[in-house]
C-alpha cells in the first residue's frame, strides 16, 4: 500500500503563498504610485491600502519561503531514509 505524504500539498500551498505575496507587493506599489491619495471604494486612501498590501504581501512571501524550506528539509530527510533502507536489506 502506498503511504501518502502531505509534501505535495505543502509545496503547492507554499508556492501559492509566495505568488500571492508577490502580487500583493506589486499591487501595493502600483496603488501607491498610480492612485496616490484618491479614495478607494470608501475604504480609505489608495496610499494606505497600498502600504497594507505591501506589508501583507511581504508576510505572505516570507511564510511561503519558510514553507518551501520546510518541505525541502522533509523530502531530503525522507529520501535519505529511503536510500539508507534500500542499501541495508
């Protein structure tokens, strides 16, 4: 029976967080540069929302990178364990 590991799910989640963080960062920069002090749908000025997007985008990108490191370390450990078990029958 094949044992399922959550590594694929974690790696997809990490990649999505990293991409969403990048969109947030560049979206925030665009709001600050293009919209400036205009009101944005009654939520506040575009500059304020832009700064919020930049900060949350940076946080998402950092979390994505940390998840990627976690998945890489887990898969390296699993690969080394499986190769060690194959060498010693």
